[in-house]
C-alpha cells in the first residue's frame, strides 16, 4: 500500500461528513498490497484468421484480499484477450453470447461496414452467436472492442466487457519500436472502479453519476487495482486505452519524466512527441514511449478529473460537494514501474516512425453541426423526465434523444465532411463509428492541442470542436453507424445518433 495515498484517504474520511468514497477506499485499501500487473494473453490472429470470442459471466478478485465480484468478460472472467490482426487480413469472427442478457459487441476503431460494426442493431440474444467477417484495411493502430447494447452499455462495459484489438503490419522492428508483448510492449486498459468494504465491484448510480457519468476512486489496470510491474531498463511502449465509463485522465509520472506520444486512436504519428502530461478521455487510445534506462522506480498517476461543469452545474450538484471531493479532486495512483537489471531490446528513442500526416482537408462536401444536450425535458431533479430507464435525465443530440428507429443523418460514401460539435455543461468525448477523422479546431482556438494531432475516432469536446471526417465505409439503414458521447451513462441516456452511408 502506498502510504501517501492511504494517508490522504484517511484524512479525507476524517474531514468529510456523510458517506464518502474515501471511507471505502481506506477500509478496503488498508489490507491490500499492490498486486502484480496482469497482462491479458495475446490472441494472435495473424496466422489463423479466426477470432472466437465468448461473452461469459464469471467471478473476479480485484485485489489479493478482496472477495470475488461477479463480472462479465470475453473468454475470461473480466475484460478480454488482446487480439492482434494484420493489415490486409480477413478475419472470420464469431462472438457467442453466453450471458443471460442480449449483447452487442462493437469494434471501436475498426474501419469496417455498418453490417459488421457491432452497433446496437446487432445485439446477440443469449445462447446465440454472431459471425461477422472483418476485412482489416487500415494502418497499424490500437483499437478495441466492447459491449454496445442500448441502453445497457455502461453497466456491461463496467462489468468487464471490453478488450483491445491491435492492428499490426509486422514492421515495428524496422521502425525501431518496442514490440515484445508483455515485456517492452505493454497494453494497459485503464478503468476507474468503486468497491464495497469487501473489495467487491459496485455500480450503483446516484443522480450525480447519471449526470456526470460514473467515476470510481480506484484505478484498475487490466483488472488489477493500482498494480506494480517490472520492466527492462530501456525504452518501453505503453498502449493506453481509456476504458473507463466517464473519467478523464491527466496522466503523468511522479518524477516528471516525459511520455513520448507516438500514436493516437487511429494510427502512428510521424515522430514521437514528448509531453509531461497527457489528457485522455473515455474511448481514446494513445501509445507512448517511456525511457526507463535510468533504472529508477517510478509511478504513473492521474491528476484530478475536472469535468464537473461550470457554476450552474455546481449549484445544482451543491449538496454533493463532499462526494465530488472524494471522487474527482485527488491524484490517484495508476501503476508503478520497477526497472530490472536486464536491458531491453530498444535503448534509443526512434526519431521517425511513420510518414508525415496528410495536409488537413479544406474542401468539404457538407458541414453538419451537433450540439450535445444534457437536459432535454427540464431539470434532472424534476419529475416526468424522459430518461432511458425513467430514473435519470434524458440526454440527446440536437435536442433529440437516441431512437433506434430514427436515422438522424445520411452521408455520401467517399466524401469528406466538416462536423462541428458543441458541448453543453460538461466536456463530452465524441466518437464516430466507421471512420477516422482529423481535428481541425478544439478549445484552444488555435492549432489543436497535442492530444488532438493525428488520426482519431474520438475527440473530447470542451465547448466546441471541429473535425474533418472521411466516409469510406458503407452503412445501410438497418445497420447504421453511431455517433455519440463516450461517457457511457450519457450514451445510455440518449446522447447518441445514427447515420447511414451510401
Ligand atoms: Cu466505443 Cu460506439 O463506441
Ligand atoms: Cu466505435
Ligand atoms: Cu457526455
């Protein structure tokens, strides 16, 4: 147990009235030692071309001393394997649903047609299997797959239905990139979770969670809370996925060492770019290179999540201030690294990784505007709200909550459009299925911030963002693509729309 965080937890508990998450943290964390970082097995499809996933119920112990939690996973009790396919491959996938409820499984970041995209229209009934054929026709990237069953995405993903999907071209050695899975190439699924006094996973939505999205007070990496790992004394690659429901990470190392960002959602950057802090919203992926050759121990942590809205939102949430303090104001430890005596394969930061990015497009077939609306039908505390399950606020896009039977937009295949997204009250990570895009403008008002360089499929909208989207994949009206807020409680509450491409 890291003493610093323990003290912080107890202090918060002593000074905060009412039920506070800090109390929970102290009670359970007191007895827990830092577990070893689990590394999901690599399911390499590059030879077989076959992907078999079974969504199943299971039990998972998050900490060494915790009681088992009932969870969901793909081929395992919590989360899924790390899948790797090659660019140019055709993958015969099979997803069997052994859960007691319907499940749609979406390939987030794969450029595949709507009919195999795994959106809410492609839900699999219990006991059934779905067999999409996926043609992998895109550059190397760290994508992922996760539950997308409307309106149960948040709970299903929280229970463990998510996995990483690596797209490779077999050239990482030539690029001078670390690529030994689990050794100097670590895949890290970051999620925040809440636990009860016995260390069991808990997901109970209060009004605050419904409004702001669910945030936990423990960061779990690949299913282990606040773990430790050893790594070679060299350059190590971290493939980071923010698989949280709502938390925005502000990643940094406790000794201030830089992360060299080398890839975003949809592919490599031309060269690694150093930064001391990396912001990461739900659904986003980054790959970073970190130099551990000095041999010192170092911890990755995340700063306060400031996504709590302006004065209006705070006023409304006023009686929950103590709760917010325990949940989002603190630094939280993520993962500690212990370099071993041994040297790794890569001891030089590569200078060049990929070709330069294309020029930003300036000609658009169309411009569309989207406003992300948090409060359709009045105040969330009022009665008669149109929430997805009747218990929360109704959210929507352009004044309209998600409706499976309504296609919101129709786009022409092969065109590039300018999409302008505006956020209401909070920052919202906006994701578009079946495409990759470039960020033209974000909250900085000038050149987009570091995180928004490169190809992406999810952008955090802080007020306003403009993206250039190229539509290369078709989607029929029966299986349209989605665009939505990737705060999963917002998505389930209706902050989602759908579009056809033909
Ligand atoms: Cu990662 Cu539509 O989702
Ligand atoms: Cu997606
Ligand atoms: Cu949102």
